[in-house]
C-alpha cells in the first residue's frame, strides 16, 4: 500500500504543479503589454501652399506672412523661412522666405 500512496501523492503533486504553471501562463499572457509602444499621434496635414513643420515641439503649417515666434527663428530656417520681420502696427513678427 505504501507504493500506491507514493504514486497517488506524486500524481497529485504533478497535477498541482501543472495546474499552477497553466494558471501562471494564462495570467501573464492575458495581461502582457508591449515594453515599448510607438507614438500614438497622427501627422498634421497642411493645405496646399503651406509647409508642415515642427516648431517648438508643436506641429505647424507654415507659409510666408503668417505670424511667428522670433525665439524659434533657427527652427523656422530648417524649413526655408525666417522670423525676422517685425510689424509694428500689430506688434508681432511674420514669416518671410529665407
């Protein structure tokens, strides 16, 4: 009878381990998330005559004559524009072609 008890307890232990592994695999598989996900934004589309740009970390549509921030002049230059023309009547800068 001792041989039967060992076999029975060994079988119970094997079933217990298999069940625990299956439960662990199911739990981790269902809640797994990717480690690195890509950015979830859509690119801004600009109308004809405008140029898409990222200025000061924000997406903009540029065109000559539009208002601009003088502190970002170096960033506007990447896209072929300058922000150096000051209009005193409105107190703001406007974009010009480089």
